[in-house]
């Protein structure tokens, strides 16, 4: 058994956990970050990523935006397709800001390298079995390290940044499922393919056949999705059927086809934990909440959580002031629920529910027109996105 003492024990080496460790170090607060995954698993799991301007600004402060501007792509808008029409939402004109398409694993590659170079105690392939003492001033983690040896980490605060299957959530919320939950009756069938871009910006297409999203990764690799049944088997559809489905759902756009080298089905769920903080433990990112990907809020919400919690922990650990922690859940929840609403709204406006009637379909088209034909409607979508 090895025992380590630190000020903050962070479970999860995703964007939230790694960024928090950096911000705490800037204030002279040491931390230990542990993750059940190996470094290769973290860096090679390809996940989508749309970064808000504010998220890019934060990354720029720690010197990680060089890859955003070389590997990532600045997007000044999105296209909404419906009723054989194309409507562009111009972000800079409407809000003076943009977003960046920058896959999450690219963010992680840079953050991991930066934290290790700074001497961060960062432990991969490490399993946390128990979180104890969060109602005291000395909470602790207990688990098994990469070599199979038991360990204890004693801290002054524990942060759960370990995703939707968080081991910290039960000690904060009372159980892993204690929260507000919604499951949607559809999913996304996603592909990665070797092809040139079909569009310079994301296309959100609402068609009579169902929803499709045309995205990008690079000049030679593209990401595309179409609405499907949550129980769909990714291996059950031929490449020809996939391209026929995508093309049928993006009328007026000639898709560039290529070899499909990855396919998956992404289920749609919304979740917000009933509690975000209990005693000397708090949740950030997917451990605290998940959103459908339609609104591109996931990683941005996690970063927003971290900014708030970092300020609260600095007050607690540097001057003994708990007021920031006492307000953390309330302040974070306001942004979380705004993002939940936006993600739900985009999802319901663009997807066809299995039980949708003709009335539902016509109402949906009316909603889309209410957005694109109104300067205020377009501005709201741009601001929220």
C-alpha cells in the first residue's frame, strides 16, 4: 500500500480534469490526477469537438491553441437545410464570435503533454474503488495502480471529472443515477470516411427522411451522421446503404464519398446530477451532466464548470473561504440548464420522433422558419451555439 498526500485529488484525465490541474498549479495548489484508461486509450479515442470562443480563449492562456489553429478549423457559421432550402447562420455578423472544430482527442494530446512537462502527478491505468471522508476535511481515494498495487491518496478536496460512469458521483449525489434524466427515441449513426470536404461548414439537415449532420475533420477525413434507431447495429448496414441514406437526407448537397473506416451508433441522453457538490467533493463535466451532441455543448460545459470550481477551490485552499464552494452548484446549474435547453431545442427542432404526426412535421418546419426568417431568431441560435 502506497499513500500519497496532495491538496486536490482529481479523478479523470479528460479535458476538465487536466485543465483544472493546470489552473490550480498556477495558484500554487498541487494535485494528483488519476484515470482508469491508458494514455494511448485517451489520446486515440476519436471524439467530436466544437469549441466555443471562450473555450479557445482559456486554452490560449495555457499555450495550447497552436494546434487549434493548425489542426483545428475556425467556423464562422453553420448551414440549416430544410424544405429544399439552405439558410446560413453567420456567427461573426450576429455575435462577433466564432467556433472552432477541433476534435477532443487533439485537445487531450496537447493537455497531457503540457501537464507531464510541468511535472504533474498524472497516473494512467489507475482504478479508483472507493472515495471516502468527503464530509471531513481529509477525503481520500482508494484503488489499484497500473501495476496492480493498492494505493491511497489523501487530499483536502476530491473532484469527479471521470465521465458519465463517475465513481465520485455516488458520494456527491447519493447514487450514480440520482439526477434528472431524459433518453431520446433516436440515435446518430456516425461514420468517419476518407474523403474531401462536402462542405466548408457544418450542415444540419432536416429532411422528410430524417436528420443528417455533415461535419469535417480534415482535408482528407470527414465525419457524418444520420438519425437512426437507438438499437441499430453499426455493422448491419452496407457502405452503399450508408451513402444512399446520407445523400437522401441532404438533398441539394452532393456528398463526397470515400472509404468508411469507422462507424458507431451514438445514443442520445440528457442527464444532470441532483447534486454537484457535497462536503469536500464536487463534480465537473460529464460526471455532472451530459447533453445530446446536437448543440455542441459537452466539452464547453465541462470547461465552464472547471473555471467556476477553480475559483472556488482557490478561495477554500488559499484563504479558507468556502463561499465560492457554497455557490458553485447554483451558479454552474444556471449555465448547465441553459445548455440543456439549447441542446434539447436543437435536437427536437431537427429530428423526427418515431411517433411524429403530420401536424408535428408541419409545426417543426414552422419553427425552423421562425428562426431563419427572424434576425432575432438567428441571433439567438448563434449566441447559444
